[in-house]
């Protein structure tokens, strides 16, 4: 198993390069997964969202959509809520959430890749959005105060983390009592071989860092969450063809609550 900083470095390198290529992403539909031989993208992209939600968003935002679901709609946000997006990338979910929480609400996006933060901040300035803030940081040590967040969302990011229990502990710490979690992520049924776990390209493509859904649930429970659900699993077999040492891979939505 590779050490945490090696994984962070590989992930930062991949998403830093993607952030610099927004027009390329637009024209090829490359996503979070799928540069490896024999693979396409994992269905990531702006077509994950109802088209009406995307109206008015610039191409630098929709063209840098690298998620695997729509955690904003799942979250059923209310005006005035404070929302945190883990691994905010080009900012698509933050900008969508900002519209829903309104001017009395606030959205914080955290990402560790400077080029992604630069894109997101440039889009924020161009759009004149006041209730979104992007912070540089790692999701394993969030730059966010305790018990200040109503909803934590994340889109195709936690699978990339080398320390998922730390991520879930951090989510629990920053949520207010009764706060909720709305995540879209890649999960598996079964485990990857050690060789695939050590494959940094596959890891950074949102493939081999993914964990079994029951382990995901156990980690959330260990962090203190209740009412945990992993549902709507979408099979990615046709996109990431099964190979020896590869478990079944799904895009799923994950919800949970911090006890009140
Ligand atoms: C697959 S992209 C998803 C971006 C965005 N959520 C979206 O839906 O378009 C993953 C993003 O998470 C960020 N990321 C990955 N691991 C991270 C970590 N450990 N801490 C902070 N950011 C991370 C990457 O820099 C990248 O911007």
C-alpha cells in the first residue's frame, strides 16, 4: 500500500492537469475515471444533472464537472443553510447549492488542488456569486470550525482519499447536531487486488481507491453517524470492464445524519 502523501500527490497532479484543460474536457467528455487502456469515462460530467439546473452556469463550470452523481438534489437544501462541499473541483455543486440556500445561506468548497481552486474562484468572480467561498485544504483535515455546517456534500471525491475514516471523522466534527450528509461516490462490491490498489493511475481515476459499500457504511457508523443509506447503485461494468482482481464498481448516493 502506498503512503498517503504519494496518493495525494498523484490525485493533485491529475486534477491539476484537468483543471488546465477545460475546453478539452468539453470536447472529449473525459471525466474523473477512464484514461486507462480499455476504459471510457465513468459517466461523469454535466449530464448528471437536470439540464434546467445548469442554466446560466459558464462553460468553465459545466465543462469541469467531474462528479458521478448529483448530491445537491439529494441534499434537498433549504434557504439559509450552511453547506460544505468536499473536493469542490471547478465548483459546480457549490454554485448549484448557493442558488438553493439563497443569500441567507452560505456554501464552502474545500479542495487541495490549487489549479481547481483558481478555476472555481475565477468562475465565482465572473458570476458575481457572494455566498460561496473556496478554501484550500485536505478533506482529511478540514479547514472548517466544529459544529458549523448543516449539510456536507461531496461528489466523486471520498473514493480518492487514502484515509477515509479520517474524512468521516472530520465530516462528523464540522456538522451541527442533526446535520446531514449527501454524497455521490464510487463504491464496490468486493475489494481490489493489492496490485490495483497500488496503481496510482487507477486510483486517481476514481477506480481503485473505492471501497466495499459495507465497509463504507461501517466507517460512517464508527464515526458516529446514524440513518446511513447507500442506494441507487449504478453499475459501471460497461464503462470500467471487469478484470481479474477487480470487484463490481458502482456509482452510488450515500446519505447519513449526525445525531441531534
Ligand atoms: C473527481 S474530482 C470531483 C470534483 C467535483 N466534486 C465535481 O463534481 O466536479 C475530485 C476533486 O477532489 C479533489 N480532491 C481529491 N482528493 C482530495 C483530498 N484528499 N482533499 C481535498 N481535495 C481532494 C481534487 O483536487 C478534485 O478537484
